[in-house]
C-alpha cells in the first residue's frame, strides 16, 4: 500500500554518528545543538525571530498566550485541521468560534471570519491545511483593520510560500511542527516564528518556566507563568541533520503535487483545489474533492493506494459542543474531500500509477 504519510530520516550512518556524539557528550538538555538548529532553521525560513519548542502544540500555546488569550475570550478557528490546533485553544479556557471555510481551498474563509469578530475576539487561528497557504492578503487586511492577530498554523506547510517568501515571514505568529509525520521530523518538536524582538524575548521566558536562561537561578525572579516547552539537544541534532537533506525531500512533495495538478485535470467527478494568488503550496498531502467518495477510497485501496480525508472535522468533538454552529461549506466539503499520497516516498512511477488509476474511474 502506498501510504498517505511516512517519516523521512537521514541516512543511518550520518545520523547515528551525530546522535552518538551528542548522547554521550554529557549535555543532552537544551544547549548548543538547539542554538545550532534554531540558527539553521531560521536561515531556511528567512526570519531571525525563531524559537524552538518541544512540539507544534507548545508553539501554538505560546502564541495564544502572547495574544493575551484567556478564559472568557473568543478565538476564531477552523474545524478542518488536526485536533491540536483547537485543543490548545481550549487549554487557554477561551471559547472557539468556528469560521466556515472557503470551498475552493478548504482553508478558513476570511469573509466568514470577519462576520464573526466580536469584542471578545482575541485571535484568529488560521491553518495552512495540507500545505496550502491561507488567503494571506485578506487575513493581513483583517489583522490590520480589527487589530486582531492571526496565528498561522503552518504545521502542514513547511516550505510553502507567498510572494516568493516562505511562510514564517507574513504574520506575527507562525508555528511549525516536527512531529513524526510532518514534512520534517525531529521525532517531536516545533518552531514558533515571531515578528519582533520583544515578542521573541517574552516567548523565550514562557518556554522555560518563566526563567531567564541568561541569569543564574539565584538572580532569577519568575514574574510570568511559564512552561516546560523547550527543545533538547537530541531532537535538535536530528533536526539539523534533517535540514541537510530537506531541500530534496521538500522538492519531492512539491514536484509530486504539481504533477497531480496537471495530471488530474478535467476528470469527471473530481474537483481540484485552487490556490490563492502568489501562493506556492508545499503539498504535505494532496487534497481534492471527489463524488462517491466511499467508492473512490475503496477503488484506490484495492489498487494499493491509500486515500482518506485523514482528519475528522473538529467541531463534532463533544469537548467543543458549546461552539456548535452552522457551517454550510464545511458540511459540503466534508462529504467529498480526500487526500492521496504525494510525499517523498511517491516515486515517478507511483505517481503515474496513481493518476492512471484515478483516470480509469470509480
Ligand atoms: C501536527 C499538528 C499540530 C501540532 O503539532 P505537534 O507537534 O504534534 O504538537 C498543530 N496543528 C496541525 C494542523 C497539525 O497537523
């Protein structure tokens, strides 16, 4: 079966040598290897306000804290995402207000978001779902007009760009995840990108119990609530080695995605996604809408190709029942969306086989 997701790890000889060195160095907590990875990664994205953490969820939590989100506030978010996007909002005690999606992309609809802004809205959580940038132009306008920060959950969209600049440069808060099945894994980990030094310094304190690592324990005075969210030298070492191979890995996702954009045009019962102007997706999953989805999935599976919607719409979880609202576009999208494999493990012959199989019908 060609899987939908698969973890890439660098060649054993290279990675194990580096891991052995750090594991037995006597220093495995947050140290030089973490600084190195942050440096390497911030260069890759092109933004120096880059803070490593132990998960994408931790990065989201810090972003929400910096937006001042507290119990009783509202955060507008999308149900078309992986659960952590929304469980982390719940963690702050804020109420989630569901925005509907743009049918053409599956991402949060700026117009619907705008109609749901109230005095209580403290942040907008927008997910670059499956690797496709959100409507950056419109969300930047909303951010400016209402002075409500957008948190860009780019856990699926490492390497995606807008106007030739990678995600991580467009909003005050962008997060990435290095969890096992994402584009780049450090086994587990995450990154938070910020827009200025002040926010960066605050985020750094929150990452480490509220303690300032530049002062001794005895000179420290904890004045903000912090958490144990830092990355350690082991995960960071995996990250730095991964980055050396990443252009090739990312390139394979994008090349396969573009191949499907062409090869799957004009097929009966199949609708491709659209991308916003100047957006370059990084195709973590290849998303499309199909009629008779159950039959499509069965047909693909009988040909050894995994196809699935992967995520359950988040608004149906009972923990979010107070937020229940009518989302006609999500309802309709939810009947037809499906992903097909498009990552680094999908070879040229595989992608041709996938396209040919779909063209035969279901
Ligand atoms: C994976 C993921 C996260 C959280 O990442 P972790 O590193 O697993 O905490 C957040 N948002 C989305 C959309 C994700 O897919």
